[in-house]
C-alpha cells in the first residue's frame, strides 16, 4: 500500500579534490629549495700519528687541549681561524689541510677547522689524533 520513497544516491564529484591536490603540488614545487652540496675529501687516520713527515704541500692546523689553535705554527684566535687558513693556503686549492687534534681538544674546534678549510677553498683535508703537541 505505501510505497517506500526512492532514495537517490548522491554523486560526489572528485574535481575539487583533484584541484586541491594539484594546487598543493604546485605550492610544494615552488616552495622547495635545493641546496648545492660541495664535496670535501677528509682522510681519517686508523691510528694515532707518530712521527709526522713535513710536507711542503700541507697546511697544518693544530687544535690544542687547552682550546688554543695554531695555523702553520702560528697561534690564532678561534674567531680569526677562517682568515688564517685562507692566508696560509694563499688561494691554492692543490694544498692539503691537515688537522691535528690533541687529546682532549674540543669537537667544535675540529668542526670549525674543517669548515674554515672548506671556505678557504681546500679540496683535501686530512686529520690525525695526537697525544701531545711537540713543536
């Protein structure tokens, strides 16, 4: 006697969803920045340095346990490290920067020395751990 009303299924359009996804894709593509990474070769020692040979193609950075820094056997303030390494390299990129870290030296000093070598244009950095500095 009574007929049930016919239920209509609502049709949902996917167009607005696709529009939103497309706009998000465009936003992320435009907002993304790509950094240029530079490669720096770092040679790490397997053991502590014993008798270290003197090499004319090496600029030495000594990191002392008391926090002092030496570049090419001259004492340098940590704030002047970048300039001292740049001066020691003299614009040459074929020189190797050797970083000698005395036992007990700070890790931040080591990171700063590697960064100073990179900023000065050095392509090769070598590291060594020493027990005690002997000039």
